[in-house]
C-alpha cells in the first residue's frame, strides 16, 4: 500500500513531465515563428519596388480579368438583358453587380498605390508637381504629357488642367531644381501612368454597368438617390437584402470616412454622412438643412430598398413618390415663417352699458363720494396763488381752501343722510343690560367748591324729581286742599 509521501512524489513526477512537454511545444512554436519571420523577410527582400509588377498586381489577377470580361459582355448585350425585367438575387448577374462594386473599391486602392509609385519616380524631375496637382489621374496624365521635357512652354497641357493651374505649373517648372530622369526610370514612370489610366477607364466601365443595371435591380432606390449612389449603397451593404434589413441610421453612415481636420474648424464639415451626400437632392439643399435632409433621405431610401427587395413595385413609381415627398418637405423647411399680423382693436360699443342701480349702489356712491374739502383743494382760483403746506409753492397745495375770507382750512361738513342713519341706528341699539351700571360712570366728581368729591353715582336714581312720583308718592308731600 502506497503511503502519502509516495503519492506526493508521483504527483511531482507528473508535473515535471508536463512541464517538459510544455517546454518542447514552446520551442517548436518559437521555431515556427522564426521560420515565418524569416520567410516574410525573404519576401520583403525579394520584393523590388522599382518593378511596377511587384507593386501593382490587380490587373493580372484572374478575378479582375473574369469580372471585366463579364462586364464587357453585359454591356454589349445590354438591350437583351433589359428586357428580362427585375434581376433576382440568385441570378448570376446580380452577383456580378455585387462583385463589380467590390472591384471598384479595389481599383481605387490600386490607383492610389500606382500614384505613389509615379510620384516617387518623378519627384527627381519635378518635385513641386505633386503639390500643384493632387488628383492621381490628373497627375498621371500630366506626367505622361511632360515626360522628360524641361521647357514646359513647348508642352500643351490644355484640356488636362485648368488654365490657372497650367500657368502655375509652367512658372514653377521654370524655377524647379529637378533634373531629367534616366531613360529606364522614365520608361517605368510612363508605363505606370498608362496602367493608372487603364484602371481608371476600367472603373468607369464597371460603374456604367452597375448604374445601367441598378435601374432594373432597385428602381425605387435609384429613383430617390440615383443609380450611382444606389450601386454604392448596395455594394457596401453586401446586397439588396442586407440593405433592406438595415435601419435608416446605419444607411446614413454607409461610405462615411473618418475626417482629419488637422486643427481646422469643423463648422463647415459634414460628419456622419456617407454616400448619401453625393445625391443631387443633398447637394441642392442649403447647408443649414443638409443634416436633416440626410436623415430624411436615409429613411426614405430604406423604405425604397425594402420595396425593391420584395419586388413590390417594379416600375419605380413608389420611389418617385417618395422623392417628391422629400422635395416638398425640403421646400417647406425653406419657407419663411408666416408674418405676425397686427391684432386689431375691438369694435367700440356704442350702446350704453348696463349699470347696477338701487339702494345698495346709492349707499356705496355716497360712502365713497368726494368731500367738499377735497373739491376745494382740487380747484384753483384764477390770478390768486394757492397756499401750500411748506410755503412758496412747496409741498402739497391747498387750492381754494381758506381763500373765502374766513382764514380757516376746515370746511363745515353738510348734513349727510348716511351719517344720520348710522347715528339713529346706533342710538336705537341698546348696549347695556337691565339693572347694570354703566362702565363709564365714576364715583369721583369735580366740583368748584371742594375740587374732587366722592359721590354715589346711583344717588340720583333715589332722588324724587318732578312728575307723578314727586306729587303722589312723596314721603314729605301733602295732599293739596280742595276747595269746595
């Protein structure tokens, strides 16, 4: 029976064996990586950048040759194919259109590579030309036209460049520091120019084929954005079905490239816009409304692509209807807001207004009526200066108060019906209880003899006055004598 120590030793032996296997695998991987690196270095060393065939390989590829042959055959038999109607996605011609879209992108990249090759070779002859002519095809045409000629006055560049650029190129060439190229380098440069021009012609042929067939593949989408943009959208999305499944926000970004502003302002740059900015509707829209127009175009293009994917409208009438809606909306956006009309005054009411009458209104008018004193204060006598509270016309003026000859400011108040009624009502109202002493009575009395005397306020109630009580019920009184 194995002990615990023996089991531990066995586990350690297994761990050591596994480590040895891992080390052997790592060594094998390291050898493979070294072999790959050596192979890549060997390829880089064998790659000769002076040879155009090592730089540009697209034209000699079998894919390029097959696609171009099919495109030429399709263009020659275009009228026969147009009668077939809508092209289904399982049709070989539809797959050819998708391949043509991908090939056009490859051709653009290949032209850029050849442009760099031409620029590196021709820099020794005319180094300033690359800063004057930026487009790769225009640069290739100018280089092929100039060749090794040092005097550009003998070279006719009309039709290749604008007249202003031709003048600048001629003046710059007269002061350039370049030297004529050797014959072999010049030959390689001209050959590269021919290849770039051939690729550009092939690209135009591919785009013409795609645009021609796009009217039958996606008639509604082509009616909105045009055949060229529709071909680019379908090719970038990977087919009409893929484009139909995309949301509008992603269709808007198809073909968008990251822009490097190099520190300049981004006020006039259009971000988050792809191939849709190449449409005629987008270009004719004012700049402040272009982003709204782009979103609208993306939304309507998505609807049109879904109609085309289901073959809902082969005639393209739906797409033309959507295009008219887009134009009407953009025109509506550009309309100025309606002017604010002046609000007219209400028609004056010539009829007498209904006023409240009755005892309550008369009481309110009497309560808030202007007093005689205020009436005199509001009046001014002609030719007589009014008196004021501070004198010399300062302070509040008194008007005609005190100018009647009495020298008094107070005006005697006339009898008021309201005040008389209030006094009468107050007099009739009893505020004390029966047998109660008024709270205003006092036991102190002021007399001219002793000054202040202490008296009984209820004494006068017990005194007998005149009348029946003093005559008939007096304790001291006597009966009068009656004469017989």
